[in-house]
C-alpha cells in the first residue's frame, strides 16, 4: 500500500502524530500504574460507566471494600486507608480513561475524514484494523488485571504485562509508519539494503530488550542488583540458574532478567554504533543517525541511573525517563528502517 503526499493530508498527519503522542503518554501512564502498584485498584471493567470515578464517600467506600477482598490488599496493602486507596485508584482510572480518550480521538476524526472524502481509500481498511487492535489492547489490559484479582496473586503476571506493553508498542509502530508515509518526501528515501537489514536486526533486538524492560518493571528486578558496572560485584552474578531450567530463569529469575537486560543494552549500543558508522556516507540519514546514537547512549545512561538509585523501591522519575527513551529509540529506528526502504 503506497500513499502519496497530498495538500489535503495536513489534518490527517496531525491526527496520526497526535495518536503517536497519546500512545506514548498511555504507555508512560501504564509504567506509573505498575510502579505505584495501582493496577489492581479498580476491580471491575465497565467500558462506559467506568469513565466516572466514585462520586461520593459511600461509593468510594464500596470500591475500597472490593479492593480489600484481593490478596494484594490483604497481604501487602493491609495498612491502606481510604486516602491511600484513592491515590492508587487515580492512576489506574487515569490510565483507563486515557485509553478511552485515545479511542475517541481515533474514531471521530476517522469518520469525519471518510465523510469529507479526505482520506485515501487505501487507508480505510488499515485504519479499521488499527481501531480493532486498539480495542483488543483494552481487552488484553483487562485480562491482565483480572489475573490479579484473587487472593493468590499479589500482582499481575509480568508475562501478561509484557504482552500488554508490546501490544501498545505495536500500535505505536503502526501509527508512526502511516505518519511517515505521509510526511517523508521521496527524496529522503535511500537505496541501502545492508543498512535496512541491519536496522531490522536492531529492531528485533530492541523489541526483545523492551520485553525484558517489562519483565524488569513487572518483577521490580532492578532491586536485585543496584550496582554498576558490576552486578552485585560480579560480571556474571551467582544465582542466575536457580529456578530449575534456562527458560524459567530467563523469564522469572530477577537477577537473570537483569543480567540479560544489561547484556542486550550493550549489544544494542554496539549494533547502533555500527549502523551509525556505516550510514555516514549517506547525507540523507544525517539526522536519524545522530538521533539513533544519542538516544541509545542516553537510554543506557538512564538505565544505569535507575539501577544505582534503586534502594527500597525503584525511583519513579528515572524509571519513566528510561521507559520514554526506550520508546524514543524504537521510533528512531522505525524511522531509520523507513528511510532505507527498497
């Protein structure tokens, strides 16, 4: 599917980039929700009526009592007052409502563009697919939350969290690619098969790294080793293979997950440095190559700061900055892949 730039595309481009920005905010709100332990505060899924928070003290007390029935409230947050509950409820409520707002921002302009015949026919089916995927993302989020609404699980599964996170990044990728098709002029596209292949490998490794970032957040694995460059004084820390099998350790052992996350960061930095050097002969790529190198170095730096400042709990500011830069790196490499199309 190819779409040519048109004078009438300005509104569509603004719409798409607004969607990109809103998805980024939604992912960051998800990070806040996880790190503040807010994800299980709303124990019901009401797609329409749930847009409103409890409207009086009796309703707040009823919501609090429902939360107190699950394991997280009984065994971790048994000291919570109603005021404490309102704080975590706010973040989950905002996370869900921002998702609703994203749906409105996508659907209403899309219908208007169709009515006014401002949208390419080639975009209609892919945009409908995007709306379906967005709705599916909401369902994935609820399935994830529901898995923790019992007495056995004190938090939602980090595996489900990673699926939810990567699905959101898939939507980000999808919308950004459309926006690039409408904004990047043909003269900026270069024939560079080897660079395109290398950017593909970088993106594959980056997706794996982002999955491990979700594992780190889901298991609070930064707390397992708060030193750098060593991991608790070791290059290869002990205890990495104590869960009974490689797959189990690689997906559930905090120290193993941190070791893999750090290793992937170093490998990504090397690969992007190679991409940076190999793209030097192409002046069309000057901006994207500079951004790629700067972003990956900043990402590693913020990761180190997050680890070094993790004590009893993970510092929210550093963690969110690290997450945002990870998304920025993903977008830069998507851009790099786009401008080296065949």
